[in-house]
C-alpha cells in the first residue's frame, strides 16, 4: 500500500504557471494531475457544529451538521464512482475508522478531512503514516483537505487520525474509482510522434482543447495567447464535471507539458527571476538550472521575487 505518486516540483510549478485567475468566478487552475498522499489544502465553505467522540466506526449515519458537498466537491469529481455508504465521522482525539474490504470495481480510497480545532493531525492507512495536517486558528474555519490513496493488500482496512485528546475534526472516507481519461486524439498523437512540439502544433492543440470545452458547454476563461505559454482558467463546474479532464487528455495533455518544459526559460516566472538577478547586478545564466542556482547564491527569495514584492516590474 502506498499513497498515489506525485509529480516533481518543477512540473507542478510549470502547470501552475499555465493558468491565470480570470475575472469570472469561481475559477480554478487544472487539478487533473494526481493528488499526493499527504493531505492537500483547499478552501471549503460550511461549518461543523458540535463533535462526537469516535473510536471505531463502519459507515456511520451521516451527521446532518456537516456540509459534505463543501468538503468533497473539489476533490471528488462528478465522473468519480463511489462504492457503498461513505464513512462520515465527527471525531475528537485519536480515532480509527473501520473501512472493511475494498469492494469489487473500486480502485482507491478517497478521504476528505476538516480540522475544527488548531493542532497537528496525523493520518494512518492500515497503521502506516500517509500524511499530516497542521491547523492554526484561521484554517479551522476556512480550510480542509483531501487525498486519494492506492490500496493494494486484500482484506479489511482502517484509516486512523491521531491527535491530542481535545482536538476535534471531521473525516469523510469512501472507496472510489476515478474515471479513466480518454486516449490522446490522432492529432495529438501525430504531433508528438517526432518527440518535439512546434509552436504551430502547440497552438493547434490548444485550439482543439478550447473547442472541446466550448462544445461541452464549458468555454475557457481569461484566455491570453500573447505569450509563449497560453494563459487560461476553467470554471469550477468545468473541472468537477470531469469534462475538463477528458478534453485535456484528448487534445492537450501531452503537448502542453512538453511545450512548457521545452520553453521553461521564457516562462513568466523565469523572466521575472532573471529580472531580479539583473536588479542585483548579476548577469543571468543561459538556462533554468543556472538561473536557479544564481537566485540561491544571491540570497534572493524566489517567492518574493515572483509574487512582486521585490520584482523590478513592480517598482
């Protein structure tokens, strides 16, 4: 048993850079890459009133005070199949949920979590630590998290939360099977056949992706094709419906990261990092790796640089 593997930090940053926040709300960046084993933070609405101490539960009756839709909507998409009644626990202190055996057809365990009190919460799947969450006063009213876990061993399974005796939380868990994305279209496959992506192929693939989204009733938002990498956003509904994931895999899922990696040096982030180096009198290196080393050697905070705090473009 192991949590779902993650992508590397560079790929995550490249994909994050792909989208911009559009004026229409709610919007979000793409979320179709795998969610890592540790609990990943995301914003939720709704609140939990009261708490019930739990020791070991199997599919308990739902707590009507918990906004399950708010806890799970950004994690469990409409095209994800759930198996059996989910476990929903308002817990306090160390709590173990008895999950039983994974049903036929299920491929993963999906868990959503919300802290009601500040503190550290550790998560164990079948006794093995798979992540943790540290909540402060602010996050107890505005944050939650979730993750998909791969479970390979047969037999009955458990999911446990360990924390101090006074810390309250809400946990939702279900066996699940996420929709399998479609294979790449012939056009995308042909474009990738030679192992490189041209500007024309990249923009043609984006146009097909955009057309797929529009045809399904979810047109892309905030599209800006002026730069080397096209900026855009999707509505929440487009992502959670599963449409965005299908269109992306079909027309853009291979070409997009290949183009971004090949053109990383000209990305907005890299341009800003080079400008920060130049502002310190340092001539930027010829590639991404050299620029990153120069940033570290110069003691420049890359977050402050790229978010504008010390960016020469905002002085």
